[in-house]
């Protein structure tokens, strides 16, 4: 594990700081609050609606229909929702999704309040679930633009931990609402949660656009997303592992009730086992940033899948509820680890213009895996009994994970080879002090994207007045810096010796080059595209030393410009 030799207290403080870091983004806070409001209301509503339908019908078939009204639209509508999120501005898709869900859910509340037909309530519930499918593909594509690459895992970790937490808190709130008042009150609260989420999203400043073209066929646009995913075998493998862990979850929903009865806690023990799994997700989320820093992906995925599956096999001989509860905590931890890595990989590696479509396909596959697994598990349970089913889940899914690791192992070998070759570049970037807050991954991405340039003595690297398009890092050699600035004649300002960097002022201030830099002897340089540099600045921030140095340099060449808009202001506006 990267950094395993550091002090434990310092490492823990760094993990907490990283999770807190994402809340410095105003748009992230709004997304987070919208997610809290929406998810708590939705989980409370699920309990309320199921109880109301059962009270009206006294039929398990109607309960199954109620569940299908929630899961079915996710399976059928998520791909099309992804197309819409790539075709229209994504925050507008979020708002429209929430408002349409609010209208449909208000209809459900009216049917329940007037003791209308359950069928009408389920039709409206299915409509609300259909409209809600637009949220995840749009929000998932917006998130990387809100927090940047450096904080993306931390942001997904926060959402993953919260999602596990509301699975416990939401149904508990639904139970309290049933005790305190009529079912209609709980459903009205869920409707209002959609309205609240929409109002929060309207305050977001970011505007995010995909690349779907209006008028092009939906199938063509979905095919573009599928092709983009297929061309990234590592991401595809992670998505398949995510489906595998969804299948484990689907199997668990079938066996929790008979397992609880064997443990002596009755059918209500289902909720205890589910709570254990969710608590595990919350607990491991705190370590996800640290674990994700490992250079080898395959061992992380293997550990996550074994944590997810093997506890079921270990539960086979167990008769103590506390032990079974503890084993489910381990299961939940493994599930969130795989989920976070898969979603983050999608957001990092897929082109922005197709990201919502790929996420739409992804979110359609999750309920598909869950539903297929639940039906298969129910058949296996009838055929071989509970103990053998637990063993099959534990060992069967573990074996599938081991087999599926083959492509990831090949990728790990290639990745380690590339990182070894990039080692000198990464060390050079670290030595500059330019990105003191940058993650190792940020430095790796910059090193990978940099172009090495060999220039003879007397070559002009950048010329005063030209467009600023890149950051230059001097790896070997000496350069002379001169500028006319606001004076009548050009003057030599200084000599720079490797390792050093230049060109950041024009990029940060969106100005033409403020100086001319010429090689004094043969030099080796790294050229980093301006967009890559600015992305790193937005994600990691510019170090105080680098900020002071750049401000001083600007003051020497353009003193009046430096006074007009301090560099600190320009950087804070990035």
C-alpha cells in the first residue's frame, strides 16, 4: 500500500482531510445536500408504499409488483436517460428529473391519501422511478468537472458512504412515519424531497455538456457509448466486477430472511443483516482513498471481491446472530470498495462527451445483475438448501473473481512498467514544489502527458507576446529570461538553471507570454499542455512558494499589470 511506512496518525489525518476537501467546492456541497434529501426520502417512501400496498391487498404478489415498479424503470430507462444527459445541459437534466419525479410522486401521495386503487399508485410510482433515472447519469458526469481528478475518489467515497448510511436511516424514518401518521405523509415527504433537490441544483454554477447530437438516433448514440466503454478494457473489467458484486447483493436479498430465521431472529432479522452490510460500507469508505493509491489494481479488486463473497461461506455453520452480523460488515466493506473503483474509473477514463451514456448503460446493468441473481439464488435455495447456497455464494463468486482477474493482471504489469519509465519525470515534477498538494496520480498523469523536447543552444522556447499554450519544465540546461514589459527596450531579467519551470503566468492569467525564454546551451525540457496544467491547478492548487515566485516575476516584467490584478486573485478564480 502506498505510503504504508508513514505515521499512522498522520495517514489518518490525511484521509480525513481528503474527504473534507471535497466540501470546499460549492457545487459539490449542493450535489451532496440534494443527494441526502432525495435518498433519505426515497428509502423512507419505499417502506411506506410497500406497507400500504400490503395492507390494501394482503398479497405477496402485490409486494413483488411494488418492488418491480421501482427497479424495472431503472433497468429499462437508464440508457435513454444517459442519452438525454449527453444531449442537453446536465444540470438542467438534473432539475427536470427531480421536478418530474416530484409531480409523479405527488400523484402517488394523492392516490394513497384517498385510498385509491393500488394499481394506480404503482403506475405513478413507476413513472416517478422512470423520471428519476435521469439523475445518476447526469450527476455522475457532472461530478468530475466539479471536483477535479485529485478529489474524484474522495467525492465518490462520500457518496458511497452516504448511500450505505441512508439504507439504514431511510427505512427507519419510514417506520417512524407509519407509526406517527398516515402513509400519505411519508410519500408526500418523498415528493417534497425531489422538489428540494431540484431547488438545490438550480443554485449550482457549473454547466456541463455532453456530445450527443440532437436528431441522431438513440440507438446510434447508445452504440457510441458502448463502443467507448469496449475500447477501455480495464474500465470494462471493473464494470463487470461491479455487476458481480451487484449479483452478490441480489443473492443476499433472497437468503437474508431464511438465514435470519435460522439464527433465531425471525423475519425481522433481515434488517439487522442488511444494516451490517451497510455499516461495513460506511466504515471501509473511510479507507477507500488510501486503498485506491495502490499501484496494482488487481490485488485491490481481488481483496474487495473476497471480502464481499467469502463471509457468506463463513456464515454457513454460524448460529449466533452477532457473528453473522459481523460477517456482513465485512461483506459491505468489500462491495463499496469495488463500486467506488469502478465508478471512478468510468469518470476518469471515458470521454466527457459520452460519459452520461456510458453511466446510463452502467446503471441499467446493476439492477439487471441484481434481479437475475435473486431469481437464480431463489431456485438454488429451493434445490440445495440454505447451507449449500451460502457455500455456493461464497466460493462460487470468489472463483469467478479470480478468473476475472486475468485481464487486470496483464494491465497491472503494463502499468508498473510505464510507471517505472515515468519515474524520473515524476521525481522531477515533485522536486519543483509547484504542486505541493497534488496527489501521486495527478503527478503521474502530468508526467504521462508531458512531451520531452531537446533544444540546441540559442533556441527561443517562448517569445514575449505569443499565446500562452503550455507549461515548460527545464529538466537539464540553462535558459535566459528577458522582457520588454512596460519599458522601452527589452532587458535581461535572470538566468534559470534546471530543474525549474516557466510559462505558468500566461496560463494562469490568460495573458500572452510576458517574457522571452532562450536556451543558453543544449537543453532538455518537458512541455505540458496548458489544459493539463490548469486541470492540475484546479485539482491540487498552486503551492504558496510557486505563487510568490510567479507574482515576483510578473512584478519585475510588468509592474503595473501585477498591481492591477494580483496573481493571487487570478489563481483563486480558476
